[in-house]
C-alpha cells in the first residue's frame, strides 16, 4: 500500500509538471542564478530526494532538499537522530554539493499545528509575496513545519530579503520565521 501511494504521488507530480512546463521557463527567466546553476541545483535536489525515497531509514515525505549554488538545505521533521544523520550523509555524498545546512524539528504528536494549518499559512505567506511587486516571489521557496516558516532562495537585494521575511512574520498564526534567503553577490 505504501509503495502504491508513493508511486501515485510521483506519477501525479510528473503529470502536474507536464502541465506546468511553462512555469519552469518563467522560473529560469527571473532566477538570480544562471541557467546552468539553476539546472545543477535542480539536479542536486532531485538526486537527494530520490535517494531519500529509496532509503529505508528516511521517511521520504518528512524531508525536503533544496539546493542553491551547491549549498543544500535539508528541511523536515524527524523521529530519530539516525534519520537526520542518514539524510545529511546522503546529501553530502551527492556530486556538486558544496555545503549542507539543516533545519530539522523532532516530530510532535501533541502539536496543535497540523498539516491543514501549515498549508493555510503557506498560502497566506505566498499570497503576500506575490502581491509585493518589489519581490520576485518565484525566487523565494517556502517550507512550513509546525507553523514555523522557513524561507529559502536567492534574491537580488537586501530589501527583497527583508520584505519577504517581514511578510512571513506578519501572517497571523506563524510561530517563527527562519530565513535562509541569500542576496546575490
């Protein structure tokens, strides 16, 4: 059953990507990285997440990997330190990875912030970023864990970075904002 669910998710994602092909072109057009860097980073992230999917110790849906110019960010919730150590080991052994930064939280069964809350908060933060014409919102990735916002990406200016962080902080219900946004040198 678990294998069926995972395969269904992958198939659904591939179908969705087929319809969103134009979005990738737009992504690259406004991206602060070169096209080659963008492609390399997408390949690194994909390779790490594929390895997570194939690893019996890591729960694929609990961890995400982002790469920006070879700097990998692993974000997720863990049940054991062994999972964290394994995820970092996998990421560090992918070709092109220069550095690994982690933001992991222990899973909490008693947390009052559930998946629905995280999805709603993510949408509200994304909406604020899109509405701000001074930010290329596609350059900012948003992760949510336990009603905490994790911002990632590369932006053109310090003002864009600060605006994105302030928008995230302004959303009611957000417990904390952790920013890994960098400004293009």
